[in-house]
C-alpha cells in the first residue's frame, strides 16, 4: 500500500470517528451488521455491493451490502459483518481493515437493526460469490455514485407512486432502502 493510499484510509478513519454515531435500540428488533467493503484504484474508491439471491428469506433480489443477522457465537457485530461478508463474497476477515462505523439503521419490514462497518480491502481481490445468497457482485466507483445524476431524492414504487426516500442508480441497478441510506451517509462524509 502506498503512502498516499494509507493517508486516504486514515482520512476516512478520521471522518468516521470524528462524528457522533447514531445507535438504535428497539424492543423486538434483531441485531445485524453489514460490511461496507471499499477499495482504491488509482485514487478512486470503489464500493462492493451484492444483488441478493431470490432464494433469500429477506430482501430478495435487492442490492445490499454483504451482511446478516448476529449469531451469539460471533461475540460482537463487527465479527458478524466479517463472517457474513466471507460467507457471501469470500472476503476473508484478515483482509479487511475496519475504518469505522456508520449510523445504525432499522428495517421496517423485517425488524432488524443494522450496524454498518466500513472496511478497506486490497485490490485486486479474488471474490468467491456464494450463489445461494448472491445473484451478482457489484463493484461501483464512488466517483460515479457521487455524481448528482445517479441520485434521486424520491423512490418510485411498482405503481409509479413516489415516496420521500432516496435511491441511487448505478449501471442497471437501483440501490434503495437501507442500502441507499447507508450509501448516502458514506458519500456525504466523503
């Protein structure tokens, strides 16, 4: 890793740690965690997302970050995020440098509280996608997502009615819901 790359990682770490993180605790909600994997190519950061398999119990076919429900054996949510990322994408926990955390998010439909961990991974990376959980791996440049044309402050539903939550368009993918909120927070910090 170059000195410039290390400085940029340190800058992200400072941005994440230099803010008041919002934590959520709600009765009846299950704790979960996601990994927000990022890597750098020639000064441009990229983010790794997944399109969930139609076989998944929750959020079928949606674009998301690798992650899932907390297991007691994990011990903590960071371990949950790393374990789930490995199961879904083959990202080895020892290859991840956790840079910090974003705000907790609560899902309305599945009653999860999601804790996002931002982690830098090396590039290039040899991903091993689990087809039972992941239909497609998406590697998106942050510079393309920061482009105002990629974001809409309103999300249309299947009937075309607009709702007041934002979404991102990347290539052929709509990034909606909690994933869009986590992504927006990261991009606003960046």
